[in-house]
């Protein structure tokens, strides 16, 4: 559902006030996100693989504590690898099918 002219004007007014009150934050919100930083993605994938190896080592050695540590590392790595991707998906507007809506969450 598209915004009415009144809603568009209200949002523009809010954006102008934000720009005046906190220009640094407004600039950060205005900038369109690029690609996912490669460092975060690579480190997350690396941590996930290392965590998986630690988990399997813990299982093979019969050490439950090592398995729990490996699982934790694996989960943290997966989180790091995907957290920025999820925020990018939320910020994008759907390009087709106006029945879905065009609201931005982030």
C-alpha cells in the first residue's frame, strides 16, 4: 500500500528534523548499505568451520565439554556470518508486487 501525500510530507518533515538534530545519525541512516563486509563474513565462516571441527573432536574424544565449546563457537560464527546479511534484507524494499507492501523495517 502506497503512502498518501500527507504521510509523505510528514515523513519528509521528520527526516529534515532528524537531519537538523543529529546529522551524523541521519547520514548513517541515509546511506545505502553496500555489500556485506568481507572480513565479517569470512571470519564468521572461519569460526563456524573451526567450531564444527572442535565439536567433532569433542564427540570423537568423548569430551562433552569440548563438544559444547565447539557448538558455541560454531553458533557464534554462523551468527557473525549472517547478522549483517539479515539487516540488509530487512532494509531493502520489495521491487515488485505492490500488494506485499513497501515498508522499511530497519
